[in-house]
C-alpha cells in the first residue's frame, strides 16, 4: 500500500515577508505586530484563515512562523499555532523546545488558542503564551473555539506556562473583521457560509 | 529565508502491515484490534510511543492509519490521532471528512485522547470516536493526558460525535504495559525517564 503523507509547508509569500521584516523584535508588541501582519497577509493572499502565530526566543529572534492553512491544505489540524509549534520543533531539532526546561521560548498567537491548540501547548515546551484577540472576538465573526476548560490560563500557569492576553488586541481584531469583509469562509464543520 | 517544512510520514513497516491485514474489518472489535496491533508494532519497531489510531468508514474500510511519532519526528503534535486525522483528510481531499455531514467516519484510538487530540476531533469531521484504554491506564504508566474538560464525552456528544469507550481495553492496556517493560521513554516535557 502506498502510504499517504502530508507536508506542512508555509505559503511562499512568508519567505519574502520575513526577509523584509526587522531582524530584531525588541518588545512583545513588536513581535505581536509581526504575527498580526502574518494573519493579514494570509487573508490578502487567500492562503488560509485570519490567524497567525510564531515562536520567538526570549531575545525576540524568530524561530518559526505559522499561519492558518486549514483550507488550502485540506487539513483541520493546521491552525497557526500548530504550524508554528511543529516548525519550531523542526528548526530546533527537538519535540520539547525547552529541552527539559533549559530554554525559554514564547508562542505568540493573533487569537487566543482553540481547544486543540490549547491542548497542544503543554506538549510543545513553550514557556510563555502571548495572545492578541480573545475567544469572544473569534466567536463574534463565527469561529468556534471548541470545548476548552473555563480556567485555561490558570491550567497553563499551573504547568509553568505564563499567559499574557490582549496584546495589540485591536489590531488583531481588525484582521478578523476584514476576513468577514473579504467574504472569508468560516470553516467550522457543518457551518459553511 | 529558507522556510522550514515538515512531512508527516508513517514508518515504512506500516505499509507491509496493512498489506498483510484483512481487507475487511467487520466489527468494531476487529477495527480496534487493527489499531492495537499498530501500537504494538510501533513500540517493537521503536518508531514511537505506544499509541495507534485509524480512521475507518462505516463499512470498516481503512481510510488512514496513524501511530505516535513524537520522538522520531521530533514533533509533539504527532500523536496517533492527529496523524490519522491529517492523513484521512489528505486521502479524502477535504478538511471536514464528513463533507458537511454527508458522510460518517469513525476515529479509532488505542487510548482515550489527550487534551490536544480531544480538541482536534470536533474540527476533523469524524462522527464517532472509539477508544480502547482510558486516561487512567495512560496515567498509570506515567503519560500525562493534559488539561481536558471533565465531561469530555458529553462535550463531543453535544457536537454530534458519539463516543464508545473500553473497546478491547485489556489488549490496549497490555501494549502500554509492554512499553514500560521495553524501557520506553515517557516523553512529557520535563519528565524524561
């Protein structure tokens, strides 16, 4: 039997965007601006949903970016956070990017993680999560965040992962709203619009 | 910038195993036996953790198998269920394998899903989840199931996904126990053994 396989491959425009970006992302707002622009370009280029993410080291060096690729890849697991986590692990050559707690890496995401991405975070080795828009912002345009525990920030904190919310939230929300203006597909199962 | 990419590629032995297996998996026990044997071979061949999964159609035809590949792929998102979901979507050419509710597919997993895989299930389009071993069985050998809501089977049921637990549980548990005998690595972050 010829086994199926799937390659997680970022859209080509990501390479050019990174080359044109600053080499240093000094503040967490700078880093969030970078991932918000990823989400904006992702809808402008029509390469996926209105979500971006990235793993940075503590000095603000980009380790790996991620964008939502559910529709073009025909793959429901390819949310921006999952892509950024998988590719950061590929770059660093380890499935626990903290390497047993020795290194600190941050996951930035333009919108609070859904139930799947939330569940993926403790396995990734990231030590901090920084979010732009929140669950209500995603839900307000029709996206479903899934069955996530109520006290999700506390649950991550209990596992040594700090969470910072609402960083550049208005900018992140503006991309979600623009996705609707562009007639973007809200791709929850059974809710094609 | 040369963008990182990652290919989700099953171990080579999976092809031979499928060719040697029955073409028809009549009962849910037959289908669970198939995925339990996937998990057993995965530890014997040392190609990952003691977990297997597969997507089947309602007539028992195999759509795509999955095995845990966290360690060999250096990728924490490659749990067996995630691999089976992603590859089934690749085979069928759609991110919602139910295609808006028109088709019924089952996800079989040798052990109750962790928080990440649980969160991934509503996005996949599978209409039924069948589990072998349970959370306590995984935890008894040291695996961490993550912060999952208490009433997870009800949460899936509320989304139209039926859950059947404890199918061939003893056989599934025997693979978990054998993993420990083989001195398998319990690879939760910060808990190398």
